């Protein structure tokens, strides 16, 4: 549901670009999703296929760059991957428990390939 | 085939609308709070308690978001506050456009505080700015204390965290300290309140916080 809204917004943005720049169709859409954006890759791909029907981006390929969630240690400034279970509890480098999630929450269209 | 660099946010249209209503709110001197939670954490109950405590102290307007029904707005009106219900009919979050439409014929100058109860959902509403000053995530002790680990986006994107239903702590396995640590990991700057809408514990502190909110001049 959420991803369908996002996909609809992406299609709207691409149609705007088509009107401004006069290209025929979009073949590839390159997206960057922040680690804290809550975007699910598979849901977004499915939603994009549905939302794109009949648009200038019908059948276009979605390339989603989404960095993994990491934890930043506030003591040693080291970064470590965050696990699904919310771990690790302490910094693997210095042992501090002052770990803070690090990630962006945005979703950007980085570039498109068009004909 | 030609590559065109764009660097455009998918949220840009909502952001532009949010910026526009934020200016309207600022001109009216209205402080705006956006409340998020999972379904059933107690957002509406918290607003009912808030209505009772702040009656006569602050002029409050409430916007209620739900998929269906007018039930929550009816509850708020029964608690003595004017309320407008947005029914999204399936959409999982409120956006700035829906807030703007809901408030079209409301005289914002007649109020000090606008409380927006978002759709019960910890994922979708987080990307959508509603022009608020403060975003509040409401959790409850009947949920898992690992919620901030599982839904870090909502905690990361909020300013305040209210832990509700603390009267049930003797009966549920919820570990408050583990919850607070997990929430702080997602967002070290969170301001916490612990409340019970049944006993009234902690409601005064929450209401004093709301009373202290002032919209900075436009």
C-alpha cells in the first residue's frame, strides 16, 4: 500500500520530466532509498509495474540502491552493521553500549535513462 | 538511450505542500503535533485525556485520520474538542494535502494547538511531513518492548515518545529500560513521557509539554 503511493509519485515525477524535456519513454529509473526510509524493494518493484501501466515508464526497469542500516558508536565513531534483532548490544571495536542507528530516510530519483 | 541526472526526492510534492501549510500555521500562531503509533497504542485515549486536562487553558483543534468511520472524531467531540475526521478509505498515511483540505474552512486563528492523529501505522506515515512542529510516536506496554528495533524509522523521525498503558506494567512482560534503550538507539534526542489513560498517571507532564509549545513567529 505504502509502496504503491510512492510508485505513483515516481510515475508522476517521470511524466512531469517527460513534459519538460520531451523524451519518448523511460527505460531505467535509478533510485536511492535511505536505510531508514522503510522502503521494501520487492513491494516497490511490484507497485512500480502496476503504477507505470500506460505511462511513459511502462515496463521500465527499477534500479534501487539501498545501503544497509548501520550502528554508529558514539565513543570510537566506528560503524557496524545493525542486525534484524537490533544487535549488536555493544560496539565490536571498543565495547561501548552507546550505539546509535545511522541512516537517511529519503527516497530520491537519482537518474533516468530515456529514449 | 540518454541518461538524465535528476536527484529529485519522491516526497518533494508532499514537502512543498507541507511547507505551504506550515507557513499558514505559523501565521496563525498555531503549534502543530503529529501523533503516530501502531493501531491500539492509545492515541485517541491520550487525546481524550489531553482534552479534559487542557480545557480552558489552550484552544485545541483535532484532526483524526482513519481508514474508515467517524468514530474517533466522535470520541474527541464527546471529550469537548472540535474535530475533523479524514477517512482515507485504505490509504495508509495522511499527507500534507489531506490536512490542507481538512482545514480549508477552519479558522486557524481561533486555536493555539492542532493535534493530528495519524493512521495507526509505524511505517508509512514517517516519510510524510504534515507541516507539524513536533512529531510524537506513541507506544504501549501491551506491545513488544523491541518495537523501536523493529520499526526504527518511526522513532528516528519523531521528537517525542509517549509510552502509554503503564498501569498494565505489573501484568505484562514489557521491560521499560530495554524499550527506552532501543528507542534512544534509534534517536538519542527523543523526549519521553510515560502515561496511563486509565489512572491518569503522567498525563499532567505530557499536557504541560503541550502547553509549552509555541509556534515561532513566521
